C-alpha cells in the first residue's frame, strides 16, 4: 500500500492529484474547529465579520482534544464525527477552504459543494487520540478560548496519518472501499 | 449490618475513571489482535495496526487513548446489609469530578440538553442502583463515547417480527452507524422488557467481556450468527472496507408483554472502556 507525503497549503492542483482510498502523511499548518466554533463562524459571517482563521487552501480538522498534560504539546486529539458540521461546510468551501479532516459520512450536499470547489475530505482514525497527538508538533489556541475543548486552534503537524475519503471528483471511499471488499468475497 | 464509608466508593470510581481512559481491558486488546490477524483487507489491517499502536502510545506516553473521554455510567450493586455513612451518589460524583481534573480528561458533559452549558467537571455520571444479597458493594464503571452512543437506536417491534425482525433491526442500526461509530464495534442488543429497560440491558450487555459465551445456548447461537452477518457488511475497521466491522455482539433478553417486542441496540466504538470493583 503506497503512502503519499503531502503538505499544506493544499492548492487546487495538489488536491486534484489525490484519489479516494489513498493513504497520506500530512505535514504543515492546519486549523481545528468543531460544533460550537462553527456556530460562531456562521454568526461572524452573518454580521459581515472576518473569520479568525484563513480558509484559502487550508484544512479544517474536526477535533476537541483532551487538556494538555504538562510536558506534552496537546492531549489526545482524534477526530470527531464530521456530519454534525455538514450544514456549515458548503459555506466555508465557498470561501476557499481546501478540505476537512474528520470521520464518518458526509451529506450529498457537502459532496456536491466539494466537487464544485475541488475540495478533499480526509479521514483520521477515530479513537487514535494518542497517535494523532504525537503528529502535532505545535498547538496554539487562536480564538474562542472560552469554548474550552471546542476553541479554535492552529496546529503544526508532521506526517499525520490520514486517508483520502472523498476526493475532489466526489469519489467516496466509504462506498468504494467496502464495495471492493464485498465483491472480492463474492468472487 | 456493615457500616460502609462512602469514601471507599469515591476512591474506587476515581481509580476506574482515571485508569480506563488510559489502559483498555485485556479481553478487548486480545480481541483486537485476533481481528488484526484475521483481517483480509489491506486498509483494514493498516487501520487496526494504528489502533493497536495507539493503545501502546496511550499507556507509555500518558495520553488518553481517545479524546472523547466519555460520559460516565455507573452501576452500583448494593448488598442489603450495607449501611452507607453518607450519600453514595455524592461519592460517585466526587470520584468522577476528581478523576477528570487530575487525569487531564476532557469534560464533555452539559448540564441541560437544550441550554448546553458545560458542567466543567464531567459530572453528573448516570447511576443505576440494584439491591442484592450480602454486605458488599460492586461498582461497574464505563466511560461512554458519544460517536457510538449517537449511532444507537431503539424500536418497538411487533411480536410477529420475531428473530428475523430483531436481526434486521440490528443490521440496519449497524449499517446506518457505519464509520460514524468508529468500528470495530461492540454491539449490545437489549430485547424485551419495557421501552426503558430494553435500553438499560443493551448497555449492560456492553460490559460483558469480549469472547464470553452467552449462558443460554439459544442466544449464544444468535450472537455468533449476527456477528457473522454484521461482518459480512464489509464496512471493516473505520469503514474503510474489510472484515472487522464488529468484535462482538452481546444480547440481553428480558421478559416482556404479550403485545410487544422492544429492541434496543447500543453501539460501542473500539474504546470499550469499562471496569469493575467489589468493595
């Protein structure tokens, strides 16, 4: 199984080369936000205010880490279920977001928006909190500190293990991966 | 009568809450290793390898194994000869409060489901009490993650739906859960009782050791069959395709009404964090 090393910023040209089912190791800067932060993003946009993070060619990781133990960069930092953010994702893609990192199904509306903007949805392994924490080398809270675990963060990551779940053409590994396994069984 | 100091209970809850988020039970680790060896999908093996590495890293480097350190669920089996010197429920909450602070665990509980202000200390734990014979107190503790809790379902089937109806509902629940619930899963199925008790025993079934055989051969047989059916769905580890969608199906059955067939399916992700102590 080939593993591809990629880095942010993730330009449209780079995104086009990523195919569903590809294992990748991601390095560079990514941003973290989940449920409560998305609600504030939407409120800010409604008021015409700027978001606290740059979106263009950047990736958003759906994560709410455990508190950082002294001597560590961050606590356990695995992904949360992405579908809870589905209602917010198309707007952020429209504004230039290159893709998202999480786990679980995405809605067809999100997939359609991803194809329009050539965005990518990466999967991180749910429950691999320690492995993913070790790939995070720097961690700063940059907005909504009062949200605790749900505050917006900036991470510098090195060789973060991910898989391309939905690619910029809309191919969905959650469909093709299990289907390929089933058809192997039936033969 | 045994005079029981509730500080004992608070300490036991504290220990279990701290320990279980960092070190998972041996039965689960053994099942995961066996699943890794039996997995015939490359993506599946790769994923299980990372999950196994994660458990080692968690223990060695003092990271909780998963960032969703759960909502606490506690069962107390209280011997009828026990006399508590103070409020046992307060003692449970005190244990949880201290463990989540000292253990760098995430506080994931909101005080009201609609107004949603975080309680700040992961209390309250959900506590169920049962009175039993003797002068001991048994405390069973689970830290339940909500990726999988959200994928759980309950349905009031008709008696004529029978075994096949229940199996269909189990398969439907697992299919809809898919990757959202973080497979490989443990699937708890509560059948019978009333609406509420079907759900209760489904969760209690998740506490059984993986690899344990149901004492009733009828249900032991159903557990094996349904596990095969679930693992034929092909979701595999994390839903990336493969054999290991679930590690176990655990059924708990209760007497029920002539007109009813309640079924609750409680899903656990691969963070099967539970422990017990007899005090």
